[in-house]
C-alpha cells in the first residue's frame, strides 16, 4: 500500500507538471491516462509477485515443519532392554530339578513327590528321594536369589536409560521423535514389569517346592514307619 501511495503521488506530480508546461511543438505530448494505467498495472504486478513470494515462504516453513516432524530419534534403547531381559531369561532357563515347563514339571513332580509310597520301598530309596527334594528346594532358592541380584543390577541400568529417554523426549524437535521416545519409555516400563513377573515366578516356585518337600516328609515318615513295622502280624514260632 505504501508503494501504491508513492506511485499515486508521482502520477499526480507528473500530471501537474504536464498541465503547467506550455505546449511546444518540439516536445512530445505526455499521455497522462496511459501513464496512470501502466503504473497501476505495474503496481498490481508487483503486489502479485509479493503474494507469490509470501506463499513460497509459507511453503518453505511448512516443509521445514514437516521435516522436523519426520526426523527420526537418534537414540534407541532396544538393544540394552533386550540384553538385560535376556539375562533374566537365561537365569530362568537354568532352573534345576523342577523346570519352568508344564509337561516337565508334572512328570518330575509325580516322580519326586509321590502321593504314596508302596510297602516295598527301601530305606535307600526314601533317603535318595528326600535328598532330591531337599536339593530341589535349595536350587530354587539359589535361583531366586540370583534373579533378585540380576534385577537389582538391571534397576541401576534402567535408571540411566530412563534419564536418557526423558532428556531425549524433552529435546525432541518433532512429533516423530517425541512418539519414538514415548514408545521407548513404554518399552522400558514393560520390561521392568516382565522382570518383576519373572522374579515372582521364581520366588513362588521356591516356596511351592519347599512346601511340597515338607508335605512329602509326612508321607515319607509314614512309609518308613510301615517298613519298620512290617505287616503287623505277630511272630509265630515253628513247632
């Protein structure tokens, strides 16, 4: 608008000068209406160019925003999370005696924790079975303590990972980076829940095996007493 105003003033000055100058044959005649039309046309053309420049600037800003929103996060905690969780899985797979497998657990439990011993069971068999059950309980408690130690170690690592992810999410330049940081924070939370579930499974297993050992000791005592007493028939001397 300022440029248009300046052009209008210029046109007015030219028209005034043209009207005040006496007509001389050797000077060309100034066509004021044609000059005004050409000037207005130039002004409109200039305004259109300015509009196009503004549109291009807006498109540049839009493309820059899209580029920021599509920028990928330059940090991934996936390998660290899977590595620490893999350590827990390895400890879970090292279960001795009664493994974390439905079929294997049922088979081993039926063999090592019988509901009833037969009358023909030997003392050596009773002692061997009792020792095996004691060994199962000790192995289970040892495994639980190992998993507890590993979880405590993982917590220290998770603290560092959490701090990095929070700082990364706060410094995200676009929606994609923010979403990726949020996904990794969610993965960290899930990983912590999984390792706690593994710890609980190991601990409950140890408690269950120890309770089964104590319960089985009653059946073992009954079988030992029956073996000691025999059939219960009185001794009849030969005639």
